[in-house]
């Protein structure tokens, strides 16, 4: 059905149809955020259409204007069953991506640079960026509700309040815990592999941060 914009975020809009036992066709809209990972944070409307044929649903759906579709998206966001779980995972991924890019430097500079000229300080910054990327990748593989449960367990039941000033402190506790559980290579091993396979690391970073999908 196309793409919609809600509060600066891009959402893909899909029409989903199915046929029941009485041979009646049902249709609803599903919305998928551009920031979704391997299991995107889809939300949906209730069944809006019930018609005798799938073509009738398609015709009616395509006759709706963009303002109405935007209204349906806003309504679905407001009434989804677990609004905070998807928000929590998305907030962590955004924060990690921003910190990773700050540590590694602009991707354009990385792509145009010469791996042989990287000094020890630059390599250590890239290694720190790599470690954050692995945490972000792991978080993206979890379902929003599973991630929320893991955060609650790590913080021993303390809820993350997005309006609280100490949310970054809570976030760092979660990130450090997850990072400590991942089988990441030591700096010396990673640095040798990075210098030998720099293009593959750059492609991984490009896919993770610029294309909004998992490598």
C-alpha cells in the first residue's frame, strides 16, 4: 500500500487478507517500522473489511486516502497490546547505533580510508564500536516482550522510565551485562581479523546502520 510518516518515523503499510470457513474475505492493515530488525515490530488494525471477494477488499482499501491511513496507523500505535515493549527495544537499538557510529567515525570516512594507516587508538575505538554493534544485533534478534523481560531480570525488577534522568544509567547496566555474556574476541584477535577483512566489517556496519536491517 506504500509508506507513511508518523512523528518523523517511516512505516510500510500492507493490506492483509484471509478467507474464513464461510468463504467470506477479511482484510486489515499491517504497519511495519523501518527500524525493525529480523523480526520487525509489526502492528495491525482490527479486521476492517469483510467482503464476498478479495478483489472487493483490495478495491476498497486502495480507495482510502493517505490521511485516513495515517489515522489508522496512529490508532493502531495507540491501542497495540504492548506499546512499551517495542519502544524499549527500539530505544536501545537507536542509542547503541548512535554510540557505535560516534566511536567509529562517519561511515563515509571509514569507507574511503586506508586500513593500513589505522593507529592503535583508532583500532581500539573501532573495537569498542564493534562490541556495541554485537549487543545491538543481539537485541534485534529478540522479540520485544522477551527483551523487556530480560531487562527486568537484569535490573532486578526496576522498570525503565523513558522520562527519567537516570535512564542512561539503567541502559548502561543492561548493555554491560549483555556484552559480558556474548562470546566476543579479545582486542588483539579482533584487530588482526579486522585489518585482514576490513571490507567485510564495513559492509556489516553499513547494513546494520544505514539499511535498517540485520546483516
